[in-house]
């Protein structure tokens, strides 16, 4: 049963650029939702998504479709486009992601994105019992999906059943890829989520580590949308972020030879929790900094008038967490809501901060002199103990640094110490400069008892970050 008949998607332009996309098993070209049209418009590129053999009609038409039928159909079409001399970026979702990787292991392409590629299956999909069952039970009824998901799929193609042959085809594709994955040498981004219903949790890491690509990136989203036998992250709340992630990867790595490099965009991200008395003064300054293109305040569940004050600044984007999740997680949310290539993080309670100070922190990163630059405050504590000084919240860094920072460090107050360690180890160090500005001490802001408790909580987080550094360095 299908909800809508479907055909291949062919978006044409006069350019030599092409995105060759591969949909999933019991899926269709509509698997990618808006992505083909965004790629077509953004890059003036041809976009092709051929309808795989047996697909687009009824599930019974998949009865005799084999792995060879699918890979051969893709190979024939890709070779046609290569003979036209096109610059090709391949992409795929689910089984289509495995096929995209297989094609990239054989043909010279400009780049690759694979989404939800089930490289290493989880139980029970890796069991022989389920594989045997698939040979005897042709059609597996899909579980009921939420009203929200039905709404997201409205007007798009879908089957009501999964075909039993799908698992054996998927395993065959995975086995073939394991033999050839080191031959994938083009720039590659691999995307998955924490709720992938088919792949093992470490599947993304194993795939990423075995690629032969020098330029490669992995991204694991946190989503709540996926149910058993539902395997397409485009039908989740992360949809828009995935579009941005793919477009940014194509742009930042210039996957097409005649792409014009976009100017570097700078975003100021201000995590805030109950800083109503102070955040207005900080925003007054940030809004006057010429090199900043975008300002985002992430309110970490404040119960004071922070929202009211922030919304007085018309050019400031306001995000509010439903509950208090911590500084690092708020910073992460800010990053995910922008496509800026340079990130400036700034605390919301600064005293005597100026636009000149902020510009002096950001400029060395814009100019490419450093991957991260830290502004040191004039606090007594920071003047006395250098270890505390370099954990300053005012810093500019490239998006690449943030994306590569391990998740262990993106937790509460570990984040600054974690950034220091990671940039020192993997990006050749960072720049620092002392400026005449400060921050009120916690004991003054919150009272002696609560302030002392919060300070020691922060110190413990910082200690854990440095402990991790020591362990990774010497053990």
C-alpha cells in the first residue's frame, strides 16, 4: 500500500554542478523532503534522485528486487552523469547512505553526505533469527506513528509495510562497504542521531574512523522522533539543522570548484541565567560591535525579567530553555541555531566590557591568526591564578573547534577548560590578552553560602576537565 504514486526527482540548471542523491529502501525521492530544492537554489546545481527499481508503486513490487538490481541501477545513472563531465556530490539516507558510500568508493566525486547509514546493525537486526524470519514473512506492518509525524509526511510517499527482503539487502550493502570503505577519499560528512532505531550506537564512529577521507566530519543529533522501523531523520525536529549542516559542509569545503567563498559570519552567543540586572548593559555593548553579524541570548530557564529585557533589543535573537540545563548545553543550543563560522561566547554579567575589547577578542580569529582567542579579565582571582584566567567565558573560536570538541566537555562549566585543552592539543594553541573588565564574584551575586556552593560546583567541573586532560595525556 502506498499513499501517493511517485517518480524520480530531476531539478535542472545550466551549471555543471550536480547532487546525486539516493533514497532509502521502501522509501522514495521524497525521503529528502526540502533538501533537493534547497541545494538546487543555493548552489545553482542539478539535483537527481532516481526512483530505485521496484519502488514508488506497491510493496509487492519489491518481491523480486535484489541488491544487484539496486546498485546496478545507481551505477548506470551515475556513470551517465560522470561522462557529461559534471562535478558531483553524492548523498544518501538509510540504505541509500550505504549505496552513496559504495559509489564514492568506486568513482571520483567531489564530496559525500550520508545520513543514518546503518553500517553496524544493533540487535535484533544483526541476528540470524530475524534474517531468517525476513525470508518467510514478506511484509512487516509499520507501527503506528504519531500525529506529528503523520503531519510531517503529509503529501509525501510512504509504504504501510516494510519488505522482508530489506534486511538481507541492507546487510549485503554493509558487508560490501566494509571491504571498500577505505577507498572513500572525498570530503565526507556522516550524520546520525541518538535514537537511530537500526544502527548500533557506535556505528557512526566506526564508519567515520574507517573512511579514507582526509576531510571528514561526523554529527550525532539528539532527536525524539524515531520509532521502531522508522529510519529517516528528515522527519524529525532536527530537519532544519540537517539542511544547514549539509549546506555548510558543501560551502566550507568548497566541494564545487567555482563556488565563491562566503565571507566569515560572526555570532555572539550569550548564555544567561537570572541576569536581568546586568544583561542589558552587556547587550548595549555587543550590539555596537561592527564585526558581529548576529546576536543570540540563550536563557537557561530564568525566573527573573531576563526575557523582558532581552526583547527590548530588536536585533537580538532570544531562545529560552524549558528548564535549567547548564552553561555548556546552552552554548551548544546557541551554536545549533546559527550557521555562523566564528563564534563569540560572552557571559551576561560583565562589568566595564567595551566594544573595543570584544572586537580585539574576535579579530585574531577572523584574520585566521588563531582558532581561538581568549579575553582575560581584570578580576583579582584571574590576576592571581592564571589557571582561572584562561577559563574566561569571553572567547572567540571557529565553528570547527566547537564541532570537534568531545561531548564530555560540553557539560556545565567543563566547557572552557575543555576548549583550552582541545585547542592546545589539536589546533596549535590559542591567543590570550588581558583587558580591563571584570565579573561580579558569585558570593556577591548570590550571597555567601549559595555563592560558595556554586563556586565549588564550578571548580569541580573545571577539575574534572583538567583531570580528563591529564589522563589522556599521560595514561
